[in-house]
C-alpha cells in the first residue's frame, strides 16, 4: 500500500501535467465532487487520497481521449474514425 506522501506526489504530478499541457481542464479540478468535503472536518487519509487520485486520473484520461478524438475528426473531416 502506498503512503500518503507517495499518493500526494502522484496527485501533484498529474496536476502539474494538466496545468502545463491542458490549462483549460484546470477549471474542473476545483469542481470535482470529491474535493468538496461533506464533513466540516474531513479526514485526509490514504483511502481518500487514493480516491481523489483515481478520480483525477479518470478525468485527465477522458479529457485527453476526447481531445485526441476531436483532433482526429477535425483532420479527417468525417466526424468518426
């Protein structure tokens, strides 16, 4: 099992990639439901950090896949692969 520090490092790495390469995606980071705590004093632990990381990576991968598909469609002008 990874430590909090290791997961935080992975979160930071993905966040930096997003900010450097896909700044238009940055606005969605603060809107992710997992970043809005339900409790007034949310507990930060490995489980919660891993859940945030997984959600962040899914958002990133989905965006990149859609971005690439749109690029391909624009180049082929067919609207599909």
